[in-house]
C-alpha cells in the first residue's frame, strides 16, 4: 500500500472583484460596515450602561435606606408579621408587598436563606433560593455597595446587598429582562438599518464609480484604437475628478508627441529614401557619361579631336560629380549640428564680395545694393559666405542675365537681415513649398543643363538654422523671387555704442551704398570717401 501525505485543507477565500469599480465599491461598503459596527456597538453599550446605571441608583437607594436603619433579622420578621396582619385586615394582600414585587432574599449570619415576608413557601421561596444561590459572595457584594447581574431561571436580575446589624444580609434585586429586550430590539433595528445603508451605499458607489471611471474606459478604448494604428485618437477630458483630468491631459500630450514623432520618423524615412534615390540618380548620370567615353577611348573608336573632346567631357562630369559629393558632405555635416567656431563676421563685407563676383560674371545685370557700413553676426565666415554665394548663384542661374536684382542688408533690431530679390519668372506656390527640399528643381531638365544639383537652397537653410536664424521666401509666377535671411546679431560693445551716439550727435548718419549698374551712390549722411562696395 502506497503511503500518501494528507492534503492540506484549503482555506476558504472570498471571491475578490477583478474590476476597479468593484474593488472601490467593496472598499466603501467594508469601511461603512466597520463604521456602523463600531457605532452600533457603542450605542448599544451606552444604552445598556445607562439603563443599568439607573437601576443601580434605585437599588443603591434601597440598600442605603436598609443599611442606615437599625434592623435585624428578627425585626424584619416582626415588621413583616405586623404588615401581614394589616394587609389581611384591609385588603387580604400578601405581606411581601412591603418590599415590592421584585426579587428579595434575606440570609442569616450563617448564610442560609431566612424566610421572611412570604418568601418561605411557593414561588417566592423558589425565587428567593435561586437568588441566594446565584450570588457568589453576598458579603463581598454588601461590602462593595455595587450591583451585580445574575441569571435566574425566571430571567436576569440586577442585585445589590445590604448587611444588617446582626450580620444578616438582605439581597434586593430588580428584573432587567425589559432592559435586555430593549437592547436586543435596538440591535435588530440597527442591523436592519445598517444592512439597508450598506445596500444603498453599494448601489450609489457602483453608479458613482462607473461615472467617475468612465474616462478610464475611454482611455482603454483610445489605447486599443492607437494599438490598431489610429494615432489621431485622443482621450476625452470630461467632468471627472481632478486626478483623472490631469491623467487625461498628460496622456493627450504624450499621444500628441508620439504622433508627432511617428510622423517625423515617417517623413524622415521618406526623405531618406528620396534622398538616396536622387543622389543615386545624380551620381549615375555623370558616371554613365564617364564610362561611355572611357569605353569608346579603350576601343580606339575616337580620333584625335574626339579624344580631346571626350577627355574634356570626362573632366567636366568628374568635376560635376565632385561638386555634388562636396555638397552632400556639407549637408551631412550640417545635419549633425556641429559646434560652430563662432566669431564676429561682417555680413555687409560678405555681401559686397558676392555682389562683386556676380557683376564680374554678369556685367550686364542691373544690381541695386543697399548695404550699411557694417552689420556683424556671430558665426563661421566660410559657411555664411556659402549662403551668400548660393543665393546669388540661384539668381545668376535661374533668371535672365538682364533681370534686375536688389541686395539689401540691414539691422533688424537684434537681427541681421539679408534680403535678395529678383524680378525673374518667380515660382508656383507648390514649387515654393518644396524649394528647400534636397535635389528639388522647379524645372529639372533646365536645371540639369545649367549644372544645378538642387542642393543649394537646402544648404542655405541648413547653415542658417545652424547659426540660429531662419530663412523665408516670397514669390509668385511672374513676380520674381525674394529670399530673406535673418541671423542673430551680437550686441555692440559699449565703446561702439558710445561712438555711434557721438556720431549721431554730430549729425552723422550711417552710410548706405546704392549700386545701380556700375555706379555707386552714397545716401544718408555726409559724403565721405568711396564705400567698400564697388
């Protein structure tokens, strides 16, 4: 026979609700139930103690009267006999009426029950004997003067004792069955009222928690919808509690950020795919030309003149490819947000150099330049020079050579403003919205013929944002294109401010150079020697 270990008896566990609403309801009911139990117990004990106190006062009054009267067992018997004779002569009642109808017992000095006042026979004798037997120590009870509750076959009795002059003890009691019945009825009433209150509280708590926790259910539905791909869902903020409202607001903020981050990632991924595709296409075109010319050269299919032309085309395509790789490298470095070696740079001087290069390449182009003496910004001169060169290069490449252009530099109140506006064909709104995209060309065929890679404006935007500035443009078909670059300008030194104030006090205004064609005119202030822009 295989031995077996007796299984442990499983403890009985009450089922616990799985929902927060049920747990809140159970907690509220349990707390109210505990409060009702404590309050009911206190009220029952207080009522019982108060009623017993009143009974004890009555018994103590009787005991005090007996103790302060010189009585003995024999004198009590004599009084009972006289009272019995008078009662029979008048109404025929029992002499027990002298001490009332409450339980009474007299113990002689030896502790035996002494029949007095009709307590020697019948029901009175039985009750008297039961009372004497129920009191454990009549002498101690008489000495203490307190009351004691004893249980008789006839019911519960509150008893006090008084010692007579001859050592006898009188036990006097009052029935308290009525008191106990009243307390029991009060207990039943409180239990019924408590059960009704608990039921009402459970119903109200369930309804209230359902209303207060409705935002949490909305959060669950919103989270499920977001998990299925609907990132536009938000949690409704209703009239719930302050904590739930704060949680809803925080979740909506988090969801907004998650949606923005997801959209940014998708946009960046799409841009990366397009960038890789465009870069591959741009590099494949010159490589195809170079490969084709080299194959013709290797096979000896080119004569002397064609070989020179082929080498020239290979050199041009290699230069174009090198220029494209350089621009891609610049953009890659700018995307990493490198730390700039900032130094004061005179933006007016950079613009003057760029305008001079433009006039050297296109002498027939009307150029109007509005440049003050000096406008300083903090940044890297090489990168800022590239911004000016790219903007003027766009004007040179994408507008007719006779199209006028206005170049302006001014101090915009803590910002240096560079504005280049031409009177060219302009751009459509959908093209202007993508002008800063990499490899974007409003006219791809024409731009490829002119050597443009579609990265110039992307480099301008990246450099300006790296310097903490911003670039905007305004254009419309047939109304030209105006590009405005705003860069943070450093605060002038105290000496420069003082010198400028003295110059203004002498009536010297800042000098502005206006160039139209090849003539330079100076406005605003006395005619000083020739400006820096020529």
